[in-house]
C-alpha cells in the first residue's frame, strides 16, 4: 500500500511544485493574479506579523507550514512586502482563501458560473 502520510517537509515540497504548476497556467491568462498568488505565503507571514491573533485562526497545517515558511515577517521584510505593487492584492486573495474555508458561508450555485466558464473555455480555445 502506498504511503499516505508524508512528512511535513515532503508535503511542503509537493505544495511548492503544485503551486508552481498552477501559477504558470494562471500567468498565461492573468499575470496580475499570478503575482498575487505568488505572494500568498508572504501575505500569510505579513498578516501574522501585524496581527498575532491571526496565527491562532490558521489551521494546524497552516500553522506548521508557517514555521517552514519563515514564521512572521521581520520588520525589514514587512517593508519589502508592503513596497510590492501586488501586496494589497495578495492580502485580498488571502482573505478570499480564508473565507473559502467557512463551511457555513453562502455561495452561489455552480450553474451561476456557467457563463463565465463558457467564456474562459472559448477564450482558451483561441490561444
């Protein structure tokens, strides 16, 4: 039987590879979104640095990966992050990510996304 439980470092390496793959695909359609996604970890590290209570709201896995990702940003890292033109978008994306974990959140039906999905499929066919 294949191993189903991997070490945290193995999971982190897999996550990085998977994220890089998805990022390349996203960048073809929206370089701006790709930049924000690329700052997802930095946005978490920033949020924990400026709002320590945020760390307690992270899942256990996210708290563990935060350690591997460098923990809360240091003051010099905060300045660099905030100077990035995509920092605000990355923080907004982080908020969306957190909101997406709310099991009681009201969301639109899948059918409501049909027009957008058709448009994206049509657009992809023109590439």
